[in-house]
């Protein structure tokens, strides 16, 4: 079985080894905010062999709820599940991410082989245009959050009111991926050039990789922080705060899977 060839009749096919046999059919329902399955449901099918290399607890799909609504909810093992999915052959991933997927974030269904070709970076330009897609690489760069910066500075070194409002709008908009990207993009904007970036600090007794942001007491920076503070992303990413305007956030990689799914999604 060619791992890059779309499955014709997937009903009894194992997504992982691509064999047609008796399979466990596991439906993964959509969850709310905070989950990588937010507005996204799908199915995974595994033969006995492939099922046995996973942890059966994953498939109980226990939902962990945050203490507040803002923290949202997620499946206890969703990272493990998605890591497993992402190592499956593309023909299996296509079924998971495309054919069996549904939800508000899956507005563009692709022809199975087109999805696989797109993932391999060989879908012709004309077809990509039809789907409104960029080549894999371009999109990847975009999700690294190096795209447009939202914050604009005035001549006195303050963020402009318009740009703060634009940031606020995106953070509270419907597009959660755009909101996440905007959040991290804003964290790259700092009046003092060396006052933000990747570092490692102690968080609750553990050394962790974080994104640091120091306001330096500059009210322009504090204006940005105030806008970010009022978004749902804040409580899901802030790891540590030290008095005096020293903030430490989880790095954007935390959202890798959420942002990756972006490719086939377009929300209007
Ligand atoms: Zn299998």
C-alpha cells in the first residue's frame, strides 16, 4: 500500500497501517475553547495491532475542564493522540484531518488525493488557488508568527490607538488561530529591543522554556500588555509574572497543532 495514495474505501481500513481488516472505530467529538478539537470532530480507525501500541486510556477521551470558563477544556490525552496521528502515513492522516473531519474550522473539504499532494508540497498551483491554499512552506512560515505585525508605534514611541484596537478586535474575534498568532506577534513588539524573546526560567519549581516580555515600566508596553491581558489566550499561556512588569508566557510551539490545522481551514 502506497502511503501517499488516497484510500478508496476507508470504511474498514486502519488509518495507521492502512490494512483493510477489522478495526476499532473511534469517534472524537468536538470540544470547546482550549482544545485542539475546538470546533473540530473526526474519527480514527485502528486495527488490533495498531490499537495495542497506543494507550487505551487515550481513547476514553476524558475531558479535563479548567477551573474557569476562560481556561476552557481539552481531552486528557489530546497531545498524545495528535502526536500519534501525525506519525501516521499521509493516506491515514488524510482520513483523520480531511474526510472524516467536520466542524466550523473545516470549511474546505479537499479531494483526498489533493490533500495528500498538498501535504507533500506537490499540489499544482492552480489547484491550490482553487482551494485558497498556500504551498505548505509558505503557510508554515506564517504560522511561525513572523507575518504582519499589528502594533504600530507613533513618533513618541507609543503604540497607536488604532493598532491597539485592531489587536483587541482580532483577539476577541472568531478566528482562534488568528487570535493566537496576533497574541504572539504583539509579544514581539516592545519599545525596548532586548526586552522580549525566548528564554528559560523557573516556573513552579521547574525550568521551562518561555517567551519573556518586560515592560520596563514603559506605559507604551503596558498598553499592549493590558490588551493582551483581556484575551482568552492570556490565561492559557501566562506561566509566571514577577512584580515590576516581568511576564513569562508559554512559547508559541504550545499551539503548534492548533495552528497547523490552519491549512485546510477557512472561517468566514
Ligand atoms: Zn493497523
